[in-house]
């Protein structure tokens, strides 16, 4: 493998079409005569559904059909994991609605206006039921049950580490706290959308998704077709962040309706609809106990995590186990006891959101370490240094069973402290406190590790063409990461051909043999490694063919992408043309100059890093403002620094957004309180500081590229750093902890409670 492909900041080949407005999204696909679907959604969080009179609506001008659960009679979606079938999700609510935004019926009409007008007149009959929106309250035996046949709202429970004895044994000091990792809305730039065209006894579905092959499988099963009869395509996708991993009921419903009507059907959510129907993220309540010796050495951790799954347990069921897996963080913690309980509530279902279980773990351990530092009066940087896993300890198996592949955590911490000017910041903080400034300085640290790639596999292939161009096919499915650029870099660098000669095909089950899609920061380490292996196999095939055609003992690879000797050589194009003629091929070689690979990564990779957040807090109003953010992230070898920087910047925006502004909330009836962009707290560029980013590089042995994931790292590292910084800014006033998001009201209330001047409302939960 050539090393020249690494470290080149190649401009994104995807960008020109986006800058010219030539991107193809579900909404602007040219599908002639497509009907428009609009869903009728529940306005109540929990209710029995009565009669639904569709006759009058069905006869309205432009309406092609009105469909309920009874009309379509499709099988429900199975719950995640191995949960009880009682939790299966009907594609359309049949007898009971379980969250505001759940689809009850669908109207299909000639135009969006016709469909929207008709849907507004379709009014279900509701018999209200008591709702439960708080995950801790959901465990109360007296709470309303979402699934009475199951007998409780507890969907799943597991305990790990209890057999190892008391994790706090031998501790000279113990800190205890309750942390809330709040529910957030992913809100990608492009809302959920799909379009289905029935044709030739099958169908083609375009979907804004991260997993086109899963869409093909789920749709085929839902409508009773063989997978070969379903083609799934993800065109340009305007963001996913994990919320577009799981197939949605609407996609299956569109397919069934299109086949029934024999016409194409398109559906695109409104923004307010998407805030209710697209899955949410996070949503954990964490009870934490950490024990240590007086010198700051951690002896053990006990955690009890209650996870909100929303109304239907899907992919969200896998998040608490990931939080458990990463609960040790970057530290040597001999014993960890972990209890995870997942519950259903009358809210939008929870699913993976950028980081997916790992941000929750990082927030848990990093807040606990800061509480311990405060309790022992040890600087937060020093207590981390005393407990970091040493560089020579890898591979390292944690108390939760995670096998960390490689790491140098102290190097990342040192780099972040040096770049931030940590000592000078502490001195400025001391001076402000002595002066009694209204605006106090807070410095927050986060040293994190996460898991990416997982033990999975991915497909890649490379084909040479007679015109000297190449086609790379990959099973990964991008939604903004720049995969077309990175995969073309690998192919061009390994084959020694111009970057512009490589075309990348992805996200189309009709063009790519197989694939798992994009999630879990897996794409370069799995998809890229598959393409690397395919290009290496193609090189071997080209050598063999050139040797045969030229009649030489061994055709060398020459500079400029030629094969042969100094006297006689063949280009890639000439080899590809010759490969089309079976008569010119050596014995046993199949026609065509193509190679494929399915790379399997047998062990996960563990990116890591250190973040320093610097904030100012107005102690009179509670306003907290990030003024600097220093991120040092390690994703193994870096292929394209520009793509890595883009992922870090995006991750920082979302991580800081959760820390400071974002929280999706409900009232006691289950009604969303901030389900629009007018009321949901997003940061704009004006609220975010300029990011100061750098990297260490610690290659992994788990894939041939030596790379780890970077798509989620900055989100994981930034949130606890900002939270620690805000608490640090007011810790001298007696504040011990403030839950997310760090709104002015929360910070102000915490200050008043610590000073004893408040009534206890908003009191910190630790």
C-alpha cells in the first residue's frame, strides 16, 4: 500500500455540484406524475382511537386515496433487540396512539395542496388516556402503561459487574450525583423523505437514509416482494446524524400505497412534522457513585442508568449497553458496577444520535471525575493525569470488557493544555475571582475515548475502463462526510492514477452489490479498507494481465500508471480494453478488469482526545457564553485533514449545542413544548466560538489503513468539557453541578440555591 495518499487535503469532489445547485434530493427528483402523500398524525400523546370517517375526505377534489391501518393491513415493525413482541410498532396507529406525531392515516392526492387540505379535515376520534413522559416516573407501578399486555413500562434491564464485589470497597472518598443527559432533536437540514415508483412487478424507492440496503430489505418484506424486485436509492442526503439509520413506517406505507394505486408517490415531511416524527436522541438519567483514595486514584464506579426509549423501542435499545461499554472512559478503573433500565414513554421514539450511547458515557465519567477533583481539591487536569491508561498498556481491556486497540491519552491532554494556555487561564480565573467580577471565567476539561467501526464488514470494488477511468463501488452511504473524495483518494493513490479519473458509486442497491451503510463512524475504516483491498487486488490482476500480454517474465508497475518494462508497457486503458476479450486473457482470468473485496474488521477501534472549553458566566443573569474551544482529537492515521476538520467542526457545533441550548421537552400531558425552530434552542454561528483544532495520530492495528472514526468524536468530547467549564466558573460560589442544557435560568437558579438566596427551584441535582 502506498503511503502517499495520507495527509493530502484534497478538495471535496462533491462540492461543485452542491455549489451549482445541482444536488439531487428526494424533493427535487424528476418523477413525472407522482402523487403526494400527507400523514394525519395524532394530536394526543396517549389515547384510544375511535372511528375515522374517511368517505367525505376521499371524495375531495384531487384526492387519489385515503388509507388507514385497516385498509392496508400491514405487519407491524418488530421491536429492537430481543424485546417482547408486545412492543411492535404498527405502521399506522390502529387502536391506540402513543405519542404526539404518531401517524394514524395517510392521504394521497395529485398535489401537495390537495393532500394537505384533505388531511386537515380528517379528524380522528380520541378517548384520552393518562400519559407518562418522565422515564423515572414510567417505572412507578402506578403510572399509565403504554403496552398493558406487557404489564409494565420497563422494556429491558441488565446488570453488569455486580458479581465482582462492591466497586467502592477501599475508597477513602466517594462522590455521588444524579446527572440528566437530556432528550434532543437531531433536526438534519433535510427532513425525512421518500418517493416510490412501481414498475415491472417491483418498485424503486428513493429515500433520505443512511442505510439503503436496509430500506430495500424492510420494504421488500413489508409489501411481500423478493429483494431483487426492490431497488433502494439514497440520493444526496442532507444530514442524518443517526436519525436516518432505522427504516421508518412511512417508507413501508408509501411502497404499499404505490403498488396498490399503480402510481408513483412522494412524501416529504414539514419541518414541524419532522421535529415530532423523526427519532430523537440521548434521554438518560444517570445515578453515579465514584470512589477514590485521597491521592485521587479511582478505585471503582457504580452507575444506575435509566434510558428513555420513547413510545416504541427500536434501535434505542442498544444505547444503554454502549454507555456501559464506554463507562470507564480513558481511566484505569478496576471495578465498575452498571445497571441499565430502558423504559417506554409517551414521547417520540429515541434512536441513535451522533455518538449514540458514547456521549452519554463520556458525560457521566467526565462529570464524575470533575466532582472528585473538587472534593479532593485537586486540579482537574492533574486528577485525570493520575488515572489515565498508560501508552504502553495497549491493547487494554477495561472493567466493562471493552478492548481498547491503541492510545496515548496523556499526549492528547498535554497538547490541549498547552494550546489552551491552561496555566494562564487559571491565573486569569483567580484574578477575576479576587476582584469579584460579574463575568467569571470557567475552564472545563474532557479527556474522552469512544468506540467506532465495531466488528462488522463492508463491500468495495474497483473497475478499470478502456478510456482510462475507474469506477469505485462502495456499500457505505454518505450524507455529508465527503466519502466520494476519500474513496477516490484511496483508489487514485494506490493505483497511481489521477484523482479526477476515479468515479465513486454508492447508495444504490441496483448499482452496488451489497453494503451496510454509514453509521457508527465506520465508513473509512471499513468501506475505505474494502476499497483499498479491492485496488490492491486490481493491481495484482493488472500485473498478471500485462505480463501475459507483453510476454515478459514480470511486468513492473511504472510511474504514471503503466505496466511493463522500460521498452514496452501498457496503460490502464489498454489493459482494460484487452480484458474485455476472453481470447486475450491468461488462463483462469475472468473478462473485465475488476476486483472486489469484503473487508471484515474483527475488533472495534477506539478514537480519543482531549477538549478544553473556556466560558464566561454572568453571575447576575446566569448567561454562559463559550469564548474558546480547543479540541485535540486522535482518529488514527489521517487520510484527508480537510475532511477530518469538517467532521470535527460539525461535531463541535452539535456537542456545544447540547451542552448550552438544546432540549426537547413535554408537558405533563405529553404535548411537545418546543417542536418548532422558533422554540427549539439551536446555536447559530454567533453563539459559537472559533474552534481551535489539532490532532495526534495513533494508528490502529485493526485495519490496513490504520484509521479510526472521526464523525462523532468531537460531539462526544465537547459536551462534558463545556458543562465542566460552566460549573467551574461558578464553583467558588458553592455550585457543585448543573444539568444540561446550561440555560441562563438553570445557571442563575444554581447560583441562588448555592448562595441560599433562592427558594430551591432549579436546585442542582447532584
